[in-house]
C-alpha cells in the first residue's frame, strides 16, 4: 500500500488538473490563422510540437526505424482528422451509410481538391461493412469552414440522436478484436466516456429483431462518478436494456461470488435463486488509464508536459487492472488490453508481467490474420526504462532508493533484485538464498545507453499490435489480445480473491461518491479515460455539448427537473440521502412489484402476455408510491441483479436498464386511466406487443404531427384517422407510420422498418411526445419515403401554440433521467 501511495502522489504532481481541449481557442480571442505567421494578432502563439526528451526516449526505444523517424514525427505534429462510426444496430443505419456514400463523399470532394487532399472522406478500409468513416478535414475545419456547414450539421444531428458516434479511428479497434457474440457477458473495465462501450452494445444488438433482446449484456465501469455520468449520457443514445453502469476501482471490481450457504435476501425475485453463482465474463475490454502520448495529434499540449515519469508512475496500476480482468474472465474467454500510449513500459512490459504471473493459463493471441487491412507493427521484445534522466536496461541498474518507483516488471526479463546484505542476513537466519532471477545492482548508473547490457524478453510479445500515426493517418495505439486457457495459478487466484474481499470492505468507505486517494489517479494527462476523452473524443463534435445537460450524479438527483442552478441546489438540499445497499449517496435499485400499476399498464396498452414483465421491471426509489420512472432490464441483466442482491449488493450501480414507463405529472395526465406513458427509449422494445392505444397514420398526417407538435382531431387530412384518434382513451398512445399498402383499419404489424412515435391523446388533439432533434431526424427520414410530399397542400387550420392541449408536464424525453 505504501509503494502504491507514493506512486499516486508522484502522478498527481504531473496530472493535477483536468485536460482541456487545447485545439479550441477561447471565444474571447479574435480570429487568427494558425498558418499565417505574419498575422497581426499578437496574442496568438503556435502550439509547441516538440519535446527533446520525448524524441530521445522514443528514438532509443526503437518504436519506428531511424529511416521513418522524420515521417513519424511530422505526422504527430499534424491535427488529427475527424472520424466517426455508424451505429450498426440503429434503425436507419443503411440510410446514413447511403447518404455518406452517395452525397457527402461526392459533394465534399471539390473542397478536398481545393485544399490539396486527394480524398475528402472515405470509409475506413479495415472496419466491416463501410460503417466507420475517416475525413481528411480536421475537427476545427469542419466546424469553421462555411462550405462544410451542411456536413457539420449532419454530424451534430446524427451524433446527438445516436445514429453515429464521433470516435478516433484507432479507438474503434479494440472492440473488433474482442470477437463479441450476442450472447456474451462483456465487461468494459475503464469505460468512460463510452464510445467503446457503445460499440460493444452495437455488436451485442446487431442481430436482434424488433421487440427481442440479445442474451448477452455489457457492464461498463469507471472509477470517477462524473465520468460515469458522461458514460450514461453517451450510452443512453443506444436505448438498451442490456447495460449496467457501475462505479468502482477497476483493480478492485467485485467478483460477486455466491456463498453456497448464503441465505436468500428479501429482494430476490426468483425463489429458486439466481441462475448464476459468480460474476464472470466471456469478454473483457481492459482499456486502461495511461500517459496518453498516442493522442498528441488531438492533445498537442502533451508535447510540453510529457516526461518519463508519466508512464513509470502508472505501470503498477495497469498491471493490477489487467490481472483483475483476467481473474474475472471465464476460461476460454478473451480479454483485450489496450492503451493510447506509445511507451513500452505501459504496453509490452505490462503484458509480459501478466503473462509471467499467469504462467501457462493465459496465452497471447496472434491476431495478425484478423483485420488484414489495418496496418500494424509487431510488439517490442526489448526496451529500456528511463528515470530521472538515467537510462536503465534492467532492474539491477536501478539505484536502491528508486526501487519503490521503478519496479522489476518494467523491464523485459522481469527479474527482481535482492540486496546482497539483505540476502546474507536471510541466509544466516535460515532463509532462502538468492534465486537465479535475482541480480546484483549496478554501482554507477549512466545517462548513456552505450555501456548497458540490454535485456530481451523470451515471451512472444511480437503478437502485440502497435498502431503508428504515419501508417494510416491516425493516432498511436497499443493492443494485446489475451486468451484464458485455464484457471489462474493458485497463488495468483488466492491473492486476487483476498484482494477482492479486502476491496469489498474498502469500498464501504467510499461514501457520498468519494474515492480512495491512493488507488487511482484523479486525472491523467492524455489518457482516454479522463476528461480529455470527454472533451476530444465524445464531445458530440467538440463544442456542441456546451450547455447540454448531462445526467446528474445519483446523489444529486432532484425530485423535479430544476429550471436553474439555484432551484437544483434547493431541491438537492431537501432530498433525503439515498442508499443503495452499503453505498451511501447512490439511488437504490429495486425490483418493481406493484401489481396494481403493472396490471393497469398491461390493460391500458393491451400488452401481449408474451412480453416478459415479471422480474424485468426495476426502479430507483424505495418508495413505490413516488416512483416516477420504471426501467426494463433484459434477462441477462436480471440474472446479474439477482446475484448482486444475493451477495449483499457488492456492485455500486449508477445506471441500469432502459427507461420504459414514465409517470405523467400534468393535471391532464393524472386524470388518465393509466398514469404511466411509454417512453421514446422503450418504445422500440415494447412496440410489437402493444395491442391498444395504437393507430396507423398516413405519411402526410404523420409529417404534420412532427412539424406542428400538436394537431386537432378535425385538422387531420385523413378524417378516418382523426376520428379513430378521438376515440382513443385519454392518455399516451402510439402512432405508426403507414406505408402505401396499409389502411388505417389494418392490424398493426411491426418489422425493422417500422417508424412509430409516442403521442398524448388529449380531449381535443394529439400532441407529440418526441424531442425536437428526434422530430427533425424523423422528418428527414420521412421525406425519403414520401414520393409526392409537396403534392398535397398543407392544412391551413393548424393548431396554434395557445390552442394546444394542456400538456405541461408531459415530458418530451429531453431531460436526463433522475430516479425518484
């Protein structure tokens, strides 16, 4: 503990403040041209894109050949091109891909030619099915160039909806090597800000049919509660019932092992007990915190801040996280270890150490045949460490007073050292003599490498992947794919289980979302686990999230959405402290069992008995009379939740499941036969099972609803539809877009192409319960389906804002959920 604590303090000295988007200039600055050195703007200073210490370090490590060095550094000094990924499980992913291929790919070409680039944008050749795209325009060019405005608006809209995800190209690689199947249990150990988690969920859901859920699930974990909130905001766009977000130190992630003699808790829904007895995973993504120097192109201030202590100080934590991941991995499972660092101390040294600790139970997989169009370099088998300006080829070169910071596992052989005097003393006391892996120290450390005897690892580290920027115009990245062949050695397994038990007790000290200070860095420069990633990779096209509301901390959720910060502060002060098992300040997770409410929902919407309700509904409030939101969870999440109750709620859950039903708080809403409406997020899952309060609408009437938000029954073009809508019961209803072959009286049939929205049936009109961005997207999709959109005139007697029904309090799914 002492050594880890000293390491953490060293890191805080280097990584004290949260990362900022240094490419983005303050709004108060006058415009300037970075390429114009004769600019009259005296406030502009070019970013320093050189660091002699960095150059010396990586030249000596040999991460690229001497002949490539100039091209490598030149590419590092260029801004990173924009990249994004299409959500393959989205309803309109084929439409999005078609727009890119047939519209923007051609219309942006003229701008690229003027700028000197041969290709404006193109699909990433190594990503399957043209679902990931690379633009030769930087993020700043896309934001500032007037001719790219339409493309910029397209990216903003589709990203906010969830049809695409802005993500660095190399960051998309690790989930592809995981080989995830729809029935897999997947753990993302250090998940924030959520782009890779979103990608894993896409793969899980890719083959799902409407109304069905995959058998697998994803647990996304992060240490920092603020980054958990960002993670929730990101993944909420996926609308999935197969996700749990947790808030734990990755190296102490709970194993939730069920004691055979453990008595069943009061929260258990299944009388036979949970169907799983321990939380183990088929696939684990171990994308650990790192120094982040692979992100120099999007975070150029790392140039001036970089030093060797950044990688040295986090090495031990990376080993701990990776070992914890392997202990949670099923035999036969696969784990991907990755960093956005170029440093072998954070990369190959960590992989070598975990291979040594695991013996033959874990294998480093050769994936050179996978993703053949992805250019990659083999991992290194020899490297050195550098500390305080001194090169160290092996642990025996480390001065005794630095051995707490520079450990044996940082070197290729991993051989440790025992001081001669200590060894002699041990022998006199009957202890063991020095082993063959223990060496004598060098008496005179040197700043040169000429006199050092280099170590070479005997492990197959060439199976690791190194992605370098100048190969395919990307950032730098490191990936290692590990396969668990058998249980870990008894000594390792015992040590990890003891650590797990200890962490369960330690975690109880994390009250009110405060983290233990000496276990993980609060902020690490360059790591895509920190706020840097939030600002540069998942910021919804940089500044588009400025002013957007992220989901509040669980401990800060208010009873009602506050209009301003003052009201929010007042409501937080009045709210009773929430408790989730032993976790104070966290909203509880409770199975929803109120049969009166469940029965009213089933009856009102005519939900088919085939839809699984029992045990699949949860809330975040112990007081069921005040439940505002009901969440739906998949069978796999239900199993994990039951196990978690059984073992004493070891998991600290910040988000779970899919918001399915929401209580109406308006005056008209409380008088409806059913007090809960179907949320927009949950509609695609339950839609195939709804038999009442659902109608077909002609394309023109559907369009008018999206355009005007509220339409009187008499103003619909299709009079029959208007009459049927008027005959619905007061409350929430579902309007389905009718294709040309259907009539308003036909039975509702749902498939992958079905477009439906939730509405409120008032006393005189229908009001749309869809937010403005979703309305805009649906109008664009609808335009492609209407062959004669302009042929029919628009009704003149439209609903004015003051004529609309009183739908105040009928939430439009625009505010993040806080559970009460």
